C-alpha cells in the first residue's frame, strides 16, 4: 500500500508533528539500531552542550539556558537522569557520531554542516535578527540611520549591504540608538521592531544518525511545546 502525506493547514509545529506520525504510520514504527530510546528510558541521557546564550549558558560551572531546561524536562518525562558534557561543536559532534552522546544542543541551526554526519530534528523554533529603534524614532526606513551591530557577525555582513550606516560594537547590550539584535532582546534593550529582518534561523537539536525512534520521541516533545519554548526564550533572554 502506498501512502501520501498531505501538509495540513495548521501551525507549523503541529503540522510537523502530524507529518512525523504520518510517516511512521505509512511505514513501520521508527527503530533505533543501537537501542537509544530503550536505554535512556529509566536510565541516563548523555547530552552534549555547546555554550551559546540563550540556548546554553555556563555560569560558575553550572549549565542553564533554553535547551538545557528543555532537555531536563524531556529526561524527566522518560524518568531518566542527565549526564552533561560541555565542549566545542567539533568535540561534541565527534562524540555523538561515535555513540558516546545521545543528543547535542547549543542553538544549532538547520544548515549547520554537521548535518552531513548527524541527524537533526525538525526545526522547533525560528529566531530572527531584526533592526530595532528607540521609541522616539518611529520611521521604519533605516536608510541613512546609524545602526549598531556586533562586529564579526553574520548580521554585520548583512547590515553593510543595506542603506543603513553600520556602527560596529563589541557588545550590543552596551550600544545606544538603533541596533541589529535578536528579536528576543528588543524589550530588554527598550527597542521597537522596525520590521527589517536581517537574518532568520531555524533551530534544531542533533542526535546520532540512524537512531530514528529516539529522534521521533525528541521531535514530538519539542513540537508540542511552542508556547513553553517562547516563554523560556523570553526568560533566558533577559539581560
């Protein structure tokens, strides 16, 4: 029997969840050749964390952030403990691909080159870098306006191609006036969204390639929580 999946007209996270379940129903149930889900359930979830505020934060040796809190909740639902390993992307993806970790987080985006050797979940939230201005500067046209942006970032490269006047800074939190910032920072910096979007990134988590049952379990957990995820971003993003 052939099975075709139609994309329903529902919000993206829910639509993705329906497609995941539909794909499983059309074939056989997703399996884990290495038995990851069965091992983690009631056992230990081995998680790798790349520092990247607000997704993963490290303060005094303690891990926090949006994705750390999400994985803690996910593990609790599986009655599992978490064993955290902090490190660089290179180190952690090497460990993941060798089966020493079960998941890697750290604000990863869907076009990350490590997707060639690891499995990425469906995007579960989209972040944006926007141009924000003080309330007294209501003109949405940024042509000729000085806009602060952190030097050496992708946003800086995009901003220089606009008609704005880039002002390069080391820390955007210390800038004054208009600024190119993650959208979740607008309120904290007392800026208003101009509607100018410089970047848009789809965020994912990484698991070991082939562990499909494990990945589906994680995907469904994430896609069922859009409101909670946004609240975590708002909480963790506060300066």
